[in-house]
C-alpha cells in the first residue's frame, strides 16, 4: 500500500448528558479526563500519550461521528483522499484547528457507508501508566478496537484488506462459504476493526484494553457497589474468537463498551487467519454461556460527515443467525 494506517485511535460519539456520562466513564470505569469545554469531554486511557481516544459530544441526538484512524504521515492523508475520491466515495477535509487537539483530518464514508476519519497529529499529554495512585475503576489502558454491523461483510472485508491494507486474524463462514464476520487489524493484535453481519452500517461496540483479567472482575465489583450493576450486559467471559477475556457494558445512553484483555500477537507475515464455522458454539463464548439477544439486536447509528444526520441502513445480504447459534 502507498499509505500507512497505524491503528484505531479515537471514536467521537454524541451523548445527552455530559455530567451523567462523566460519572460513568471517569468515576466508574476509570478513564482519564484530559479536558472538558462544556460541550465535549475528552477521555483517554492510562497508557495513552495522546490527548484522547474517546470524545463525548453533548447532543440531543445519539450517534457516532467518526471512527478515527491514526496514520504515519501527512502524505498518507493525501494518498487516502485520492483513493476514496477515485472510488466516488464522499470525502471531507477538516483543516488543523477545526477539531480540538487534532491536526488536519480526512473524513470519508467507506464502501459500507461508515464514517471514517484519518489523521496524523494529536496533542501529546502525560502518559499515566506508572501513576498507580491515579488508577481506579477498570483501569482503562487504551482503545483497542471497534466492531461494526454491516449488511455485506464480504464487501467490507475486501475493501479493508485489498484497498486499505488490513490483515485478517480470524473469520467466520457460513455453510455456503460466505464470510459472516471478520476481525481485521493494522496493529499487531487481533483487531482494530471487526465486522458483523446484520442491518447497517451501525456501531456495535468500542473495545478498550485493560491491564489484566482481574481488572474486568474488579470493574464488576465497582459497578455493583456504586449503582451501575444493570450496566453489565454480558460477561465476564472468554471469547473463542480472539481468546480474549471480555466484559460488555452499556453506558448511560446505551452505547456498548467492551472491556478487553488477553488476545495474541499477529505480527508474523506467515500468520494464517483462524477460520470458525458458524455453528461452532465456542466462537462467541469459549465457556459456552449464552449472550443476551440485545447483544445481537441493538446497535447504534452512524452520522453523515456532511449533514450530521443518521446514515440510512440496509438489510443484511445473509440470513439472520439461527437461534441455536446465539452463544
């Protein structure tokens, strides 16, 4: 590829009440609040040296503004713009200073209609990794991945693999050898971007890395002790896919957050992606316990990069998953 996408680096979402969101993300989960300007809260994990990885924007309308990817250089932004424009996909430049703490950024819609953002520069801040006196809640370390529901996973897979230079770590196929879901990465872990089959494009969840499995269990105790027990949607548990220890939460506006630890290295060029059959009950939960229906049916709208309105969704090209496979 002529450009270098490094990793998923930030997500920008609308929330309806900043104080309520702050209580959940900062006091309960342990994010570091970098800054707040009355309309936004900028949050980061303890090991992150960049200004933020999650932006909470005050709004009456819920939705996701951007899935932000960091690139290696300014030249990469221009090359990416040329690629998206050549394919007739919507692009929009935001010059340096337009977004707080961010340099020049390219906003686009991909082939599934998802709003992506590419940027090179973000303000640097104190890295809090060894400020153990500041650790609380789930001890959030960094953003790890996003998972999105799209109507045609193979189309999204082909674009990210062939055009954007992602690699695949694991995937699920149907009996007819169609890709049902895929886990794609740029950094050397299991995924930066995952795709699930379903009505979309919609955001399924944002995943954040924790220092160890005990931090997930500790988070459950914290949530229960301060009145957020009902925010726990699924887990703790271990995925078959990725081998990661997981906990899924719902924030005060309903957005799904995954707390995540324990996947594996994917850096070797001869790494062979792991194939899962759709009817293998271990793929979603290695221990076998079932996920709630909400985990499969409730997702969150993306917003148009020009209008800010919800992006229309399309029905999935594959049939819905059979109930006996919901594990």
